[in-house]
C-alpha cells in the first residue's frame, strides 16, 4: 500500500513538473511571438491604422469641446488635425497593410529597338510579381503568427479582445490581399502575352524587311553584272555609282514604309526635317546636288583631266579625276605646265567639294574622248633678224613634232562636231608674228596631249637650236647699258659663254 502511495505521489509530482514545463514553454513562445510582432511591418502598419482611427475619435471629441470652449481647445484641435493630415495614408486599412507594387503599362513596340524594351519589360513584370508574392507570404506568415498566439493564449485560458479583432481584420485583409494578387497576376499574364505578340510581330516585320532589302541588293547586283558585261568604257564606274545611290535610296524608302504607317505623317516629318536640315547643312546639300549634276550632265567623269580655279583664281588645280563621291571630287595632280608656272608641287590628291561646279569654271582636257589641247611657245627675235625665215623654221619644227596629235584631233573633232556646234574646226599648227617693244615675237601654236611638258620641251629646244644656227636670226632679250670705266684685268675673270658648236640637240 505504501508503495502505491509513493508511486501515486511520484506521478503527481511528475505531472505537475511537466505541466510547469509546458506552461513555461507556452509563455516563452508567447513572448517570442509578441516580440517579433513589435518588429513586424504589417503589425506596425496595423497599429498606425488604429492610431489614425483613435485620432479621428479624438478629432470628433475636440471639435465638440472647441465649440464649448474655443480658446482652451482650439490649439489642441489644430494639433490633432495636423497629425491626421500627416497620417492620412493610414486612413484605409487595406491601403495601409496591402503592399502591392502596380504593373507599369506595356511599351509600344514599333521598331527593332523596341524588341529589347519588350524583353526587359517582361523581366521587370516577372520581378514585380515575385516581389508581390514575397510580400504576401510575409503577410500570411504574420497572420499565422497571430493565430498561433491566439492558440497559445487559449491554452492558458486567457482572452485578448484586441488580438481577436486583429485576427478578424487580418483574415479579411488576407482574403482581399489574395484576390488582388491573383488579379495582378492575371493582368501580368495579359501584359506578357501582349508584349510577346508585339515582339513576334516585330521580328516577323524585321524578317520581311531583311528579305526585301536582300532582294533589292540582289536586283541591283545583277544589273551591275550586266553593265560590266555589256558596257566596256569608263562609264561603267559612273553607272555603278548611280546604281549604288539608287539602291541606297530604295532601301531607305523600304525602311520608311515598313516603320511609318501613316504616309501623311511621313511626308510631314520629311518636310520639317528637310527644311531644318537644308538650312543647317546647305553646303552638304549643294554637294549632293552638284554630284547629281555631274553624274547626269556628262561635263566630266572619272578618268578625265580637268583644271579648276579656286579662291578667285589664285589657286589652280590640274589633274586626273580619280573618284567622284556624293560630296567631293578626288583629283590626282600631275606635272603640267600649270605646275611648272604656278604650283611648283605635284603628286598630291586634292579633294574638292562638288558645289564648285556652280561657282567656278572647270576646264575639261579630255571631254568626249578628246586627248589634246592647244599649247603655245613664244620666242622673240631682234628687229634686224630675218623673221620670215624664223617663222618658216618654227612652223616646220612644230608641224614635224605635232603631226601625230593633229591627226588624232581631226578624228576626235568629227565626233565632237556631231554633239556641239563648232564653227572653227581647223586643227593645223599656227605661227603668228607680233611686234613687241624689244623685238618681233613669234608665237607658235600646236596641238599637244593634255600633259604637254615633254613635247613643249622638245619643240622649244629644236626651235632654239635652229635659230642659233642661222646668222641672220638673233634671239632678243633685255639689254642694259653700263656707263663707266671697266678694268680689263677684271673683265678677264668674267665667265664666258660656251661656243655655239657645243650645244647638243635635246633627246
């Protein structure tokens, strides 16, 4: 019997100890939950909402008191009104607790660059939905913590009316929160589908555009191949340039029609843009227009030798045209008479804006197949010289060395006369005589190629040698009279001219 009593007492003591232990665990859990709630965002927001409601009750109270005693309660009434204004964001319990980030409207995708915007937008939408889901999970955990707290208090037999009201409000909020989140997800899916459709549509448009451009390039490539096959002269270069320009224009028009649906809008944009650009880039447009004139007029082309006077005639540029772009002419300088007389430099590549054709004269040495120009050599003899013999000798020499160029010019002139009205087609060499202050000037004119220095040097040497051989022909040059005595010893040291026989015929 004693043993039974002892066992019963032991069991009773164990039960009491276990009950105390369980009670301590419950108290610990309650304290932990209450402590975590004090740091919980949703719980604190709810307390802010309750504070706002309390302030609303206080406002009603102080309004009644202010009507009775304005002086005493007026200041307090203003203070409560100010607090309510600052806390008005907590006026609605749902707006206070529910933290859902709204979705931005989907961007309009009207060009290839919009595809990247659409992809980034889809990523942004998914990120927002994920953040909203995390916020709801945090709120739901808070709601579960409140239920757990109520359960623990029920185990202790305690009642907390504020907690029960809080749980009731959170239960309502949880339902609204869940509905709003579901609606937001549905809206996000609609936005994503809309963006994906727009992206796919833009990709298809880009494929059609690339296909159209490829067809345009292919057509013009076949045309260029045909031109190279059937056109054999230098005009192939110009035709290729024109075809490239047309091809680029067609591609620009294709792109414009693909991405600007309203033709009136396109015309309006082009009108305003053209007006502004024409003012700001007048010279550039004049260069483009000059290029068009050069390409269509046929005044000169790549391969022609031209001469241009620049800067009011102070700068003379002579050379071969090696390229004509929409903005400039590229000229390669050669050693010419102009180089010899003025520039003293050659071998440079000169870039000249195309608008020069509207403001400066341009001389074409090789227009329509011409390859010769008139060149002139002047030599002056004294008045007592046999000028008729000098004219005869000069003409013979000029005829001898320029005959080949004269024959070439006759053939080319027949073709030129079919295009232009040329009255004087005489291409035979000409020799003129003129009376000058210091003698008789013999001016020899003959046809030469467009790089005349070699032939000019040869003819000049031949005429000089022929005149020096004749006793009755003396070359005139400026003379000076020196008055005063000359020391004969000093005169012996002056340099002497070499004898006439030492002159060699130039090669």
